C-alpha cells in the first residue's frame, strides 16, 4: 500500500460559494469521508481555516523569522486535505475524483515517499 | 554455416523489443532494469545469432536471456547491499515468469505509457521508447526536440511512474473506455506526426508512420473486440496508402483531387477497406471508424469528380456528432462544396472561428477563387501563409496565390 496526499486548492480572489452551497459541499465531503473509511483507505483528513489565518516560520542563518499570512508564493492556497492509502495511483485517482466532485475544487494527488521496508 | 543477416536481427528487435520489455517490467517492477536487460540480451543476440542462426522462438530466447542476465547483475548488486537491487529480486520471486509460451504483457505497458496522469508529449515518448524500442535520440529527432530535453522528459516520466505508483495493468471497466481513447490518441498522434510533418527529417517521419501502424496492429491483436482500435488501424492504412502520391519528387504537396490514383497502394487500401466493412457490420461506430469510412469512400473513387460526396457529407455529419469541433466542421464544408457548391460551403466556413489554423484560410481562399472573388482569395492565402509552418504546404500556398493573377 502506498500513501497519497489529496490536497484541495482554493484560488485567491475566486468568489466563495453561498452558505447553502457550502452546506451542500460539507454534506458531500462527509459522504466521501465515510466511503473512504468504509473502504479502509482512511489515514487522516482535515479542512483548514482560511489562508489569512496562516503564519510562516522560516529559519535563515540560524535565526527564526515569523511572517503574518500564508507562504507568499502563488495565488493558490491549500484549503484542506486527505491522506489516504491506496494500492496504486489509479485507486488514489478514483478517490480524488470523488473528492473533487464533493468539494468542488481542484484536488492535487501526490505520493508520499515510500517508507523503508522493515 | 547458418547466415542470419543483420537486417533479420533488426527485424526481430523491432518486433520483439516491446514484448520483452513489457515482460521484464512485469518481472522486476522496474523500467530501467527491464530496458537494460533487454538491450543486453539483444547485444548478445547480435553477437551469437549470425553463427548459430535464429533460435526457434527469438522472443522467448531474448526474454530468458534478459531475465537471467538481470538476475545475475541484481544478485551481485544485492550482495553489495544495493536496496534497489534487493527489492527488484524480491519482486521477481513474487512474480515469477511463466514457463511455456511467453505471456504478452504489452497491453498493460501500453496503458501505463498512455496513463492520463502523464502529459501527452510524455505518453508519446514513452510509448515509442518502451514499446517501439526507439532510442531517445531517434525520438528527439522525430519530434524536433533537443535530445537533452527528450532524455529529461523520459527520465521524469519513469520516475513519476515509479514514485506515484502508476500501475502496470489493463484499467478496470469503468476507466477502460477513457484510457483506451487516450492510448488511441497517442498512436494517432505518432502517425500524424509522421504523416503531416510540421518540420524535420522526412526519413525518420516515414518510420513514425510505420511504427504507429505496427503498434496499432499489436493493440488490435491484444484487444480484438474494440471497434475503435480497428477503426484507427483502417484510418492509418488508408491514409498511408496515399503516402507516395501526396507529394511531388521535390516534396511539394499534391491535393487529393490532383493525386495520381494509380500510385495509391492497393494492398493497403484492400486491407483498410475490409476493416471498414467489418466495422460497418459490427455497427458500433466511433470517430476513428467514421474517419476510416470517409477515407474508404475516397479510396473507392476513380477520381475526385467521381467521388460519392453525398456519402462523405453524411459521414462528416456522423463525425460531427462524435466530435463537434470546428476542424471537423471545416472538413465537412469541403465536402459540402462538392455537393451544394462553393457558395454554400463558404457560408459554413465563414461561420467558424479558426483564424489560427492555416487550412481554414487555405480552404476559404480556394472557395473564394472558385467563386471568382480573386482579391479576397489572395487575402485569404496571405492569411494562410502568415500561420503555415510546413515548407511543403507553404510552397503549395504560394503557388496557389500566384496562380490567382494568371
């Protein structure tokens, strides 16, 4: 089994859905979560507060600097993620397809580095 | 003393490389190990076969030799605590090669190479490399890409296959249709790159067409029940049948209407038409089958004037239903011109938004000149020349534009 990170992206400046639409999304995401658990593919998942709540901590020359706000590169911010386990990329992509339909945002699939075999 | 000419070994290489690599990838779970082992085995073959003659099953010999050499090398590396080698050996023990007739693993490999998680340019390169046995240098030259760029593209793709866990298997039924479409698109793209050279070396490009046809034949052998695979093969064969008559000896383009039809390759036409008839009997039409059928109508006609253009228009109607794109609509308009006249066709063409496409302007120019509107036709040829890149097509367009004043 491999593990995959499924991250949901929000594009800065895109309108936020209406409250009723958000309720729909929550319901759909809950259903996918249940499906992932039932299939035994669940490792961890969570939604994040908006990127304005972020703080960046960065060590330079041994000194730790803190910056208010998200890591500034790019206009896309991670809004939430799943960590799942799957037999191969096809299985992970199948979960990601359900995930993007449920959360109505693009989902990036990335493999975790393999753990050394015991 | 048995004599096996180098060309015979080359033929075996072309025909069996993909199969051997596919089997070895299955055995060791690693593309690089598989490629290296198969290349090793062919090196041994090239040394030995000229004296011993071809073995009864060249593919089986290559696969067995490749596997034994890979195991020898991996054992050595594993004993030096190389974890990668140890993992590959474990994989081999879990999935031993069947004794007896060699199982064909190429279908799995086709779907790996054409996996939608890989960019299409990467799918094309991997397919030619792993299934066609083309070298990185050959692929780079065929696609007019610097060799270093192509090498990097292939390395990155292999790493993604390994790291992301792109599987070596035929997709499950819900995914199969979409994945097959992506594989067929890759094969057709290879063929088209050979056929409508946007630039580059003409000799290698002919090889690309041959390779695309060969791989499509393999796919048909592996998935005989898929009508679109048949359709694509027929489309390629019928298009290929006109190869030598579609350019002058100087490489200038000759339109379908002006081609010497006695030079069309009748063997390819016969085979292509037989497949089209079989597709019609199956009655499970798809875009490649319909395009093949359009080509079959042309192959049947003794001349452009004696072509069943009504049937061509009907087939384009069917194709538009599958692929409602402006390019298909443009091609349909060309057939409409033959049935309803240039004015009707021009009205259809003018409604399309294709100003970046040189053939849009070229077809407009032709229709305008047929209607006696030479000044507008000249402007349209200029617009075509402003976006056309292929030199044979440019020569053709320049000549057509000059002939307007005559």
